[in-house]
C-alpha cells in the first residue's frame, strides 16, 4: 500500500510540474488615430472596447493597441517589426486614412498595405484588413484607384477583409468628435459591434492553424 501511495505521489508531482499551456491569443491592432483612442477617455479606444467585447463572448485574447495618431501606411510599414512582436497571433491592419486625407498616391498606399500584409503572412500571422474609402472631394479618379486596395490585397494574400472601418459611423455627427472625422466613444462601440464577427473569424483561423 505504501508503495502504491508513493507511486501515486510521484505521478502527481510529475503532472503538476508541467506548466499549463496558455491558450490566450495575442491580437495587435496596427493603425492610426482611429484606433489609437484620439481624444477619448482612457479605456474607450477601439482596442480596449474590442478586448471587452471579445472577453464577454468568451474569447481568451489580449488585444494590443499599436495605433499611432497621424500615421500613414508608410509609417505603419516602417514600424511594423517592432510594433508586431514575435508572439503575435493575429493583426488588424487599419491604415490608409491619413494617406487619403493628404491626397497621397494610391499606388504608394497599395504598395505599403501589400508589403505589410505580405510580411505578416510570411511570418505565419493571420491578418484582417480594415479598409478605408477615399474622401469624395478628391474626385472619382482618386477614389477609383484608392477604394479597391484593401479587397485586392486581402485576396492576393489570403487575408480577411472588413471593407470599411468607419461603416455606420462616418459622417454621423452623433458618433464622431467635433472634428467630424474621429469616432467618439459611442462611435467606437458601433465599430466594435459591426467588426466583431470578422474579428471572431480571424481568431477562429488562428485556433484552426494552432490545432492542425
């Protein structure tokens, strides 16, 4: 009997000495002021509210805010490697709004978004592209060149696509700050609610890849 108990104790020690595998996924939001929390109270930014929504739905995920106000797609590309660490499972790319506001070349934006996506996919990271639309005051030619960027890149690199990050919020004064461009706290809630199914699909891709 004593020998049996000793063997049982050894088995128990062996099991408890093995560290539990963490199931928490790391999701980085790489973007500009639309996700950085521009002029919002602490905790009201997109990454924070997305974290809360995912947690409420039972997902074990850490959402990291890698938004920089004023960033262009060029800026996002230049800081990609240190903004998205080696332990990252998935990235939401929200860049390009400032490119369009400044009237920068759509071809340059396309090249940057494609390079960001390609480099992330080459690292085995799942990507959700949060698209943007060109301001219509720049003319139809600019919009025709700019608007398809995100869908084209997503298709080329097997990334997920959310066509327009500001869907349901753009141009609504009740959902934006006084500048008419940045979502207020209520606007962020609308964005999170609308994009949540695509983010869940992104996490499902990660989990499927981890299980295979």
